[in-house]
C-alpha cells in the first residue's frame, strides 16, 4: 500500500487498519503540523462553507478602501479586490440586538420586538425575540443538510432571544467547545476566530457548513484595558475639544459614562483610538484568513464581512454611541466573496441600494437553498456582476432610541421618529437631553429629509427645513408614503408574531392574509 498523505486521505482510507497504523506512526508530525499551520489541512475538501463575520460599530466611511484618509483596513481592502462590495448598504437597526436579529432573519428588525407597555426602562434582552414563527438563517441551512454554528462576542446575544434557533453549536462569549479548553483570549475577533477554527477543523471533508461570527472589538475599544488600539494614528489637530460627560448610561450631546476615558481626552484622541482598534481588528482578520487557507477551507468557503451598525462621533447628537438613524449609525460595509467564482466579478463595487436584511437571502440564493416565506430582505446575488437592475426601492431601519425609523432611497433619506414615549423607555436621561425635561411628549414627532450622499449626516444643528430644502417634493412624498405604510404593516405583523390569543386587538383573518401576501408573515400564526 502506498503511503497516505494526511492532507489528501479520504474518509475510507482513514478508517482502514493500515492507515490507522500509519497515522499512529506519523501522529507526532501531524501534531507539529497542526501547531504550525492552524489545524487539520483540508486541501481536498468537497464540502461547501458559508462564513459570516458581523462586526459591530463598523462605519463604512472609516474603511481605507472607501476613501478614508487613514490606512485602517489593508486586509479588508485586499479582500475587496477579490470580492464584491455593496457601497450603499444600510443597517436594519442602529442597536446591537435588533441589528443581529435582522441579519439572522432577513426581516425587519421591528418584527423581533416584543409587545409591551413602555412605562419604565426595559433592558434590550427583554425587548427582542426571534419567535419560531419567523424565518432564521441557521434553520434554512440546517434544513438543507449544513452543519451550523455561531460564535458570539457580546453578553446580550444569547439563545434565550431565539438567536440560537437552527444552530447546532451556539457559543456565547467566553465559552469553548467541549474538549478544547481555553487557549488564548476568549473575546473579540481573536477569541471568536479561535473557537470557530476549533469547530471547523472537526468537520468532515465533505460536510457543508454555515457559521456566524459576531465581533464587538470596536464596541470594546473604550475600555482602558485595551492597549491594542493605541499607537497607530495621531489625533487630528482640529479635534482638540474634550466632549462633555454624562452620568447617564445613554445620553444626547454628551458621552456616556461607560465610554469615558479621562477628563482631558479629546475627540481627536477618541477617533484615533477607534481607527487604531479598527487597524488591529483588520490585522486579526488577516490572521483568520491565513488560518482558513492553511486549513484548506479558503477556496470552498463563501465569506461575508458586514457591519451590523455604525457609531457616532457627535455627528447627529450622540458621542461614541449609536442608536439614531443617521448615516453614521446606519451606513455599513458589506463585502462578499462567493466560493463559486462563476457567480461574481472580483473587485466589482455595486451601487445598488442594499440592506443588511439582504445578506441571508443572498447567501441562500448562492447556495441554491429555497428562501423561506417571511423574509423581507432581497437576494443581491444578481448584483455580484455589473449591469444589474436594483432589487429594492427603499431600505428601512427601526428599533433605535426613538420610535419610528428611517426610510432610505437610492438618493434621499427620511427620518420619521416619535421620540416622546420611546426615549423614556431607555431611561429618563435621553428624554431630558432631547426635550430638556422629564415630561412624556406623546404627541411629538419629527421628520428629517436629507441627501444620503451627504455622508456622514450633516451637522445635527441644521434645521429640518434647511436639510429638506435640497430634497424634491415628489421624493419627500414617496419617502413619507413608504414610511407610513411600512410602520403600519410591521406594527400589525408584530401583533401576529408576538401577540397572544387573548389579546383584544388580535388581527383578523383578512389582515393576516394580507400580511402573508406582502411577505411580512410566513404563515398564519
């Protein structure tokens, strides 16, 4: 019998007695090889992989490939040359939990928001749930025979909220696979990558798989114990002002106390630290890519990098935080490199309007898996090559600090919000910062029209009338109609998805049938 190459042996040869003897003989060499190359090579893997890397607080305009004046993302820049970039991608929500609910369901973030009375502050963990009536990426993949796993990096993301549906492995922050044990940092991209690779190396060569990696490095950058962000960039001379401090966890026009780094830290220093952490994160992403190549998984894996939401540096009233509907909160990068080279043109940059809810429908389309009913996102698989028509007229974002949301068209944006009650549900500090008092302003609403090409959002002190002056009246009317229609339909769909049979306001049969026809529901509750 000829010698067996451990990189190319088939499952049948590995099970033979002769192969077992040979493997025992070369086991020490294999252990050394694993330590040097990052794990078991799979150079003849026939299984297909789908890997989503969702990065929190990742602003599209801070990627150097998008024209930023600092070289923050050389690895992502190189990846973009071998992938497709959707340059007009908008997050479905500016807050962590609903943003990931939308990414994993391919549906409006508001559909995961539970029904409750907003009389006092409620933790986000109690606000949102992916019910079993909603679609879920992992459920679709496991139904098609794929192995599934999620590796998360934030304590708010747990299976309790339905995020774990369909995942055979759902490892919260700090947890490791049985039998592997901790071997390095358990948080950030370094920790989630290590846990993912431990899992991926255990797959059989012919297994198809889907994995979701969630990364909070950029959210954690304000931690004093994180030195990895320092030393890359000098603060800009024009950003010497020190932002005001708030004692509230969430605040307008001041930085929250949880993000305070000292009494003399300027906005320039905060921005430089964010950009430095992004550069460090980008280097870790390069290490993950190198490990995928050494493990033989690179060529057979479709890889997505997506920002789940952005972060403000004071552009629209928040400092070092997110939760409004500005471009800084919502404009995120989305890069995708399909494993099938025939499906895309490397280096293509799509100008078609896209939403983070489009990610899952696009991946299912690329893998030939039927899209489940109830997904409001659209497949962008056709836009992986130049010259395709847009698949959506508007993108939507909801579940921020303020009730209502944003409707984004190809050129213009409408923020239609109802701040009175909603702000108080997050804490009186937000309401006080917005209105100047603690009263409930139930009848107050606000509309802001502006040009989405003004990126990020123009100074928040500009009047609504001045912003709207450059938006044609016909476009304002289209955005308003789209907003009111969407908000009405999602409100009804929430009743069907989260309501109980005893509720007096439960939907009638005709209303449910109409929501199914429009795609807000997959089936009758």
